[in-house]
C-alpha cells in the first residue's frame, strides 16, 4: 500500500514561496487504475512526481507498505524509483538511437535480468504490445502511437508494481489514445497504474478511481469501479549490482547506436593522442640530445654504448665475454674500451690553402652495419685506411678529405699508427652508426678492430691512476709519477730485452756514458689492478735521435709486451640499434651471481655531466622541453574538451532517460566513463598504427617516433585514458546537476 498523510509540497523561487500540494491524504493499492485529473497548474503532475519520488515534500509523510519515506536519501530515492516505479511519458522519452528491441532490453539489463533470457523476454513483451514487426526499427521511425506502445513495453520490462503515466495520450490521435488506455487497463490487473490526464472522458470507461486536484488539494476522490485491492509487494532491499562487463557492453552499444557522433569522438581523441605523441616523442628526443654536453668520465656518450664491469671488480673471463655477446641486440664488444673515450688531433697541411685539422675519436669497424649507406667514397680495405663518420649536414665540408692521409700532431703522445698516418677512403653519417658528435670531437675515425686494439694498448697509460718510474744509479734513486702518460712508446726490435731508452733529459746521470748503470722498475696502477715491471735497465737516446722532440721512449717488442696484462676488467658493448638500449641495460643488470647482480652497468648516455655550465644548459633544455609538452597537453585538452562538450551535450537526454528506467548515479557515471574510455582506446590504437606506419615511411618523423619503447607507449595510453577521465568527470557533474524532469523538459 502507498499512503500519503497530510503531504504538502512548496516551491521557492526568488524568495517567493508557491504552493504545490496542500494536506494530501491518499491510499493507493495494486490492481487499481487511478486517474488523476485537473486543470493545468492544479498540481496533478506534482502529486505524481511526489508519489514517484521525483520530487520531495516538505510536510506530512508518505508510507510505502508502512515504511516512512521522508528520510530517504538521494540514493534511497533512486533505489525506490528503480524497484517500484515505471514511467510512461507524454513525450515518450525513448532513446532515439536505439531500436525498439534495444529500448525494451535496456531496463532488463539494468535490473540484472539473466543475460541469456533478456532477448527472449524483450521480444515476448514487444509482442504483447503488438510491435513484433518493428523489432529492429529505430525509435525515430515509429509513429506516435507506436512510440507510446514501446514506452509501455519498456515499463513492462522494468516489471515494477507502479506504472506512472503522465499525459500518455496527449500527443496521440483518438484511436491510438484508446489503444494505449486499453493497454494500461490490462496492465492494472496486477499493478497500480496512476494516470495523469486533463481529459477524463478518455479514461472514464477504464479507470477504477478518479482523483480530481484543484489548487493543490484533492477535491474529489471516488471509486468508480470496484477492484480487488491488494497491498504493493514488499520488494527485497538492495538490488543486484551490474558487472563492469555488462556496463561496458551498454557503453559499447551506446557508441554503436550513434555512429556519426562516435566516429567524431574517435577522430577528436585520435588527433589529441597524435599531438601528445609528437610532443612526448620530441621531449624524449630532446633528452637524448643531452649527451652533446659531454661527460666527465666517458667522452663517447653515444646512445648505443654500454659500459660493463663485474660488480665485485674482478676479472671478466672469456665466459663472461661470451655471455655478454649473447644478449639480444648486441652488435660488438670492445675490450680496453678506454681508447674510444680519447680524442686525437689529426692534421694534413696539404689540403686547401691552410691545411686541415680534425679532432676525432676512434671506433672499431665492427660498429658499422653490413648494409650501411656511405655518403661518399668506399669501405676501407687495409689497416691504414679509415672511414670518416660525421654529421651528414656537414658532409660537403669533408669531401676534399677523401683519399687524403692524416697524421697525429707530432707533439702528441699517440699510437704509432697515427704518427705514421691513416687515409680517409669513405664518409658516413654518424647517425647511421648511432654515434653522436659532441663538442669534444667533430668526427669519428673507424679503424680495423685489430688496429684499434693496438691503439688501446698505446693509450692505456693516459687512463691509469698512476704509473711510477723508479730509477737507481747506485748513488741516487729518482722517482717519476705518471711518467708513461707523457711519452709515446716506440718499438725498436734491435734493442735487447728489458732495455729501455729514455730521452736524454729524462736520464738520471749527469754524464752520458757507459759508466752510469741505471736499473729500475715501473709500477702501474689503475682502478682495477696494480702490477710491477722490474729488472729493467735504462739508457739514453743520443741527441741526434729523431724521436727526441716527440717525447718517446724506446724498447723492443718483448719488453713492450711486459707493460700489459691479459686481464680484462671493463668492456664496452655497442647495441645494434638505438632502440631498446634501456631494455638491454636492464637485462644485463638482472644477471645474478649468488644474491647480487653479477654485472655493474654504466650507461654514459644517461649519465650527468660534471660541468656546471653543461648542467645549466641541461636544466634549461629540460625546462624548455617540459614547457613545450605541457603547452601542447593543455592546448590539446582545451580543444578536445570544447569539441567534446558540444558532442556530449546532445547525449544529456539519453542519460536522463536511463535514470528513469532504473540506472542510478553510479551506473550512469560508470557508463559515461566506459564510453569515453572505449573511445580513447580506439583513438589510441588508430594513432599507434599510424605511428608505426609513419616511422617506417616518413624520415622527418623517425627521429621522434623511433625512440618510443613499450614504457613510452604505456605512458601515451595513460595520457589518453587520463583525458577520457577528465572529460568524463566534468560531464558526470553536469549530468546530475539538473533533475531528470528538468533535463527532459529542456530537451
């Protein structure tokens, strides 16, 4: 039983109080067909809204099977409407983009009706109202009478004990109106039907009870036909919650039902995601350019270089070398890798009017891909020929250097191969080798791997922590720190074993004759090891020796070999591609030896420069890139939101209708979120495919897109979903800002 006791309703507008209802007393039961009549503005619709829980009341009490409803919260009123009330509107309020079948299925889905039985139940109800031939017709294609039949079918599908009909025949012709009244009469056999009408003549032959309202009061309440009154059923508290998969399907159906709007939404999201992808990719590319600032410890900070040593600083065995070479994406491995961090000054005074000078770093030929494309020239074919790697934009400056021999500056302590000279036979873009030209050198010389290994030996003493020469004349002992760092070793095989000739000014004896016998040793210390070369004898180089001015020391090959050990403590890996280097670093670090990581990995490309000025430039560059990304993000969000606002405003009515057929705020909220999430994901997938195609076909975009890794794509997806979340949040607030009645009337 539904009972109203002294219920009053007031409206307040601009500090003016208006009467809606005054002291209403009513009892309503199942099996009644109640007609509420009255003139326009008399309060009959207000009474219906109060009964249905659409409007609140200020005085009195409404009882539902003896339970007071005045204390109901918004959520409880929603639950009351969902379980007890089914609406039949004058303006139909169908979801126009849905078919007849979909409109009737909607309340069944929202009520948690078994999924496998929904279609059969909906068709059964549609047959009951005589529309089985229109199952798949859109609501917009139906006549007024047919639309009202769909509304009644939808109300029957909701299967509520109360059917509330507000002027259901107001827009129908006489015959259609009669059919609708007859249908409502049939429904009232096991439900409470409350019909509001201004024309009692239409319903007088069917209504069981007439209630007339005048000026907010009941002035007539008569039973015109006796019925078997029954109490309304006591429905269980709470209702079955919809699974997220069911809501996802409804959201997907909503998108499919309005293809033009959905396509436009996908296009807008795709444009948003694409701009964000370009901004984010540019940001990543900018970060990858910071290696141009150099590094205090490693001057070769190319993107595909990885420095590896043992975590415990022990020797790298051949098994370790093989293990490192077996990692995916590894192109080559350089032992004694300190040589590739050294810069060499190369000269030729015959080129042009003033000669040519190149500050270069050395690379092994194994870093050159087999399919590399040269800018000009050819690949080297001998150990004295090199490939020149430069920035492609400066290729014209170096064309005159082809087939020209360059030698090291005669005053530098450099390997003999550079003193003798090497010939440039080919020019390649450094980017083809994934190498970066920075301020410490303007080119790379690519040597035969064996030559580079010999250059590494000759460069070793420039990177030792110390190399100490101790000389004993029998009368005096002299100690020189870092002696070998200042001299180039020249092999002269005519010398006896363990005999070393020094420049005359480094010789400890005052008299340059055989009466001075000098013995001594070298102690060599680097960050990994220390060892001693002893039992040495020293002599001096005559003044007329051509090596005097080049600061060299002489020894034979056997003595030279004593200065180096076969132990290997640090290597450099070069990856095949500049993509996925971070993943390779992570994989090497993940190799365990007992409870700890086996390898310690340094990625010079990501390391920070110790130069304060460079650090300032880095900070400014990061700030500039960040501002660019934020500006693009904010501009994209603003444009996307403005366009979305126009689109989603057209869907307000549909969500209001969903609220009348059993969807509460949480359901509507999730539905909106899922619609926009699905749109965002489709837009993201479209952009993802476009990025893959563009990366392969548009060179100008490759520098941005090739840096995308799986984490980058995940971040991009997160940005897309965040945008969908932001739009949905603002829209949800708007949906529930107005009442259902106001939203539908506005439409």
